[in-house]
C-alpha cells in the first residue's frame, strides 16, 4: 500500500505544494493558491467565501453542495477544483445575479410554496432544479421527482419542493411568453 | 472531509498520458487514474488505498464519443441516458445507465469509471475510524478477508451497472498503456479477486468500448435490486440479451452484477433452441439459481439477493421474448 494517512481527514487544508487556481464562478474570475487535492466545495466556501453552497454528506449522496458546472448539476464535494479551470461554474449566489439582484423565479417559488424549512438543503435543490428547467421547461411532477432524486431533504417531505419547482416552471414559461426580462 | 495529499497531473492527450505513466513508473511512484471521481474520491476520503500521484483524465481529448459500436470511456453516464441512437439499439444498456446512482452523480460519472468501479464490502467501504475499530481487511491495510476468512482472495462485491450489459453484448475493451494498445474481450476482462479485479495493468487506461454490430440483433434489458430507488449500488443486477426465431431461442445471453467479486456472464445456460414460454422461463430461472452465489458483505441477506436474480431473469425473459 502507498497510503498517505498522515494528512488529517478533517481540519485545515494541507498547504504543501500550493498552486495558483483560477476559476470562473458566477461570471467572475476568482484566483487563489490551492493544494492539488483541493475540492471545489472547499475552495468555494473557504477561499471565495461563497458559503451558500453547503457541506452535507461529503460523499455525493445528499446534493447539498450541488453547483452547476457548464450547466450540469454536480456535487461539488466530489469535484477536484483543478479539474474545473476551463469550466463555467454557477453557485446559488449566482441565481440572483441573473435577475439583477432580485430573487430568481425558483427562489421566489420556493418562498411562496414553503419549499424550505431549515433551508440547509435548499441551495442544492435550487441548482438541480435550475438544470432541470433549462432542459425541460414544463416537467411533470414525476419528472421533477426523478430529477431531484439525488437531493435529500430531512424537513419538508419533498411535496412542497415539487410544488415549488412546478410553480417556478409555470411562472418562467409565462414570463417568457409575456416578455419579462 | 479532506482528501489526502497527492500530486495531480492533467495530461491533455493519450501520448502525454503514456509519457507521464512511464515517468511515474520509472521513479517508482504509485498512481491512480481519476475520471468522474465519484468512486475514487469517496474512497480517498475514507483513506482507502490512496496514492501519492493522481492522473486526472478530465482534459484528455477524444475519449467521450458515443455511438452504437464504440463508446469512449470518458463519456458521461448521463450522456448515455440521453443518447437516442443508443436507446433505440440497446434499450437495456440505456436503462442500466439510467439506474446508475442519481442524476447528479450520472452528470459526473463516466462509462469507464463505472466499468472499473472498485469492489464494495461492509468491511471496506467504511471510515478509517470504523475500520481501525473493527480491524482492517485484506483489501485495505489488513491481511485477511473478513467475509470469507482466508488470506488469498478478496470477496468484495462488484457493483457496476453497465458491465453486465457489455458482457451480454460481447464487447471488447480497448486498453492504452506505455507498452501500446490492446483489446480484451469484456468476458475475459474481469478476474475473480476484489483486489486485482481485472486484467488491466495499473499503467493502462480503458480508452474505448467496442460493441460488435451483430449485438444489435439482440433485444436487451436490465433489472436492478437496491435499497432505495436512487443513489444506491446494485446488490443484484441481471442483464439479458435475447434473439428468437420462429418461437425458439436463437441466442440468449445472461450476465449478473452485484453477486460476486466480478460481473458474471452465463451465456444461454444451455437453453439455446428451446421454445419461448413460461416453462422455459422457469427452467432458466432454476438453472441460474443453481449457479448464483452471494456473500454477506452488502445490504440485503444473501439468500434474498440470490432469489431476486431468479425473479429478474424470469421476468426479463418473458418481457424480451
């Protein structure tokens, strides 16, 4: 075995062998020094202070840390930061930037439908839902449930979340047809 | 959870990749390849056999093509699910891809990564703290298997969804390494040992999967048993390819995942030429059950998983006939 057990499982990121990391996040260029093994989640939260992205299971099975990479929702806890240097990343903070500082239709629908209780899982659900609505502007409830099946919520029982995505889809279609920018 | 420290390399083409592996081998460094990361990184977080050098394949060009006769190993599982040609020709393969993990993991996971998935076991896929408390196993840091007590072979369970389909389709795996390119039939690729796992050398990558055109004559299907309808690995999976002529079996291919340390191909179990119908379906079910082995190292009791292999094979046969 060629193990490297000396580095801590938790605690501060190791600082040996740092390299300059350049990422494009929410339309802006961010730079920092990072270890080769740095995860995108850690860089977003600890270096760029984009703490809307939450750390959940750390194994890709809860969806709390989902961000969009080139439009696809992925768990940032399983993505090496240096693999993303030529990619376009969007975090939950980027949603309102798209709407000139106002809430994104998904966020409005979440608030209206009671899609959040403790709110910890919400950023991940929002990003997965954004990918879904970009691919399918008029999803059925079953399609929404299937698309969100990699996200875990311990509070809502999911029905309010599905309601929120349905409402957001309806509003976005209507606004698009009505010419809202 | 922090990853252990390692050096990360990003070759951009297969030639650079070969040079890099040659160089690392010459310097005596152990290394892993990483594609989507959904299997390797959780294992690294749990300190399961991490290496000090990691080669990311994310920037290697030309490995993501998809067609009914050739799949690039870096094609994302999600892209298989969305591929209309593939869905028309091999619905079973696309069905299996659609059942891999969850939508967000399929966005990251690659076809090659799924085929080379590390074997899984109660005693292996645990935190460093858990394993230290229980006592390490043969596959990581210990010297004896905790499932079947002996020191020779690891009995961890192979849990990829796509491999049984490629066994059914009689695919060939194209391996690239410093010593050149070679093709290995999928049916000869896997080796019964949860540690060694396959005939691929550590310095080779799986680059392409070739599917013979004759496989397009098969009707394909896949059934999967898992603890939840999303995210989970198969604890039993059955793939089938079937061609019939005048109400009789012309070709039957059956393969399993989630049962032993390798995905297993059973061919037609001696039922070639038999008439299609309930009696034959029950015969196939009985013949498969005589051969299937399961071990107590993943969720669900071994007997239940074994019996579900029988139910799935019967159901698939009647559906595809």
